[in-house]
């Protein structure tokens, strides 16, 4: 069982017997966890390794990395429009994975572009597990 750290208590400088925020739960990822359990009763957990594979595997000539670069820490560039894309990791871009509707919108668009189908809740959670693990 993983305990949540308490960012508010940590911000207030309180010493609490909680694990460090490196493993902090993300509410959006928690939503995908609940959805993944619905999709698959045998669901165990998300895998950063599977997420990294999804991030970098090309389908045809497009991967998530094509626009987001080989590192989710780096600023990317849209392959078609050349527009800059800010980094995906919250460690470099704190706004990432804070707005569920925005995250869903881009998963929908980008999974369809790359995989030609929607991502499953498992895939979205795996992707987040990878991106959130990159510090
Ligand atoms: C054709 C270019 C392109 C590809 C390929 C691409 N993305 Fe993106 N992605 C974008 C753009 C553009 C945005 C929105 C601009 C921004 O948020 O900086 C974005 C934003 C996102 C976000 C929003 C995160 C947040 O909290 O703001 C997620 C999640 C995401 N992409 C996941 C993926 C995944 C998963 C793949 C591979 C299946 C992928 N992207 C492939 C262009 C791309």
C-alpha cells in the first residue's frame, strides 16, 4: 500500500512521518487507476517501463517522442507545425498533469495521431508513470 505524502504539510515545513514527495500520488493518474481497474479486473499497477516504451515506440513514422523529443524533460517541437511544445515533466513544467480535461484532450488527440486509436486507461497511467518518474 502506498501512502500519499502531504504537500501542504511539507510546504508548511512540518516534519511528518510520511514518505518523500518523489512518490507523490497524482490525482489524474489516480483517476486512470480507477478506470484501469474497471477495464481489467486483473489490473495491478502502472509501469514506468511500459510507459517509456509507449513514449518512444514509433508506429509508422510517428512516436510520442517525435514531438515531445527523446526526453520528456526537454522542450519539444511539433513535427508538422514546428511550434514549440513545453516539456512534459512536472519537474520542469509544474503545470503538467494538473488539469484533467486538458490531459484527456491531448491523450485523445495524440493517441489517435500515433496509435490510430484511443489509449487505454492502462496506457495513459503507464505513460504518466514514466513521465512523472523523469526528474
Ligand atoms: C504531432 C505532435 C505530437 C505527438 C506525436 C504527440 N504529442 Fe502530446 N502534445 C502535443 C501538443 C501540441 C500538445 C499541447 C501543447 C502543450 O501542452 O504544450 C501535447 C500535449 C500532451 C499532453 C498534455 C499534458 C499536460 O498536462 O499538459 C499529453 C498527456 C500528451 N501530449 C501525451 C502524448 C502521448 C501519450 C503521445 C504519444 C501517444 C503524444 N503526446 C504524442 C503534440 C504531440
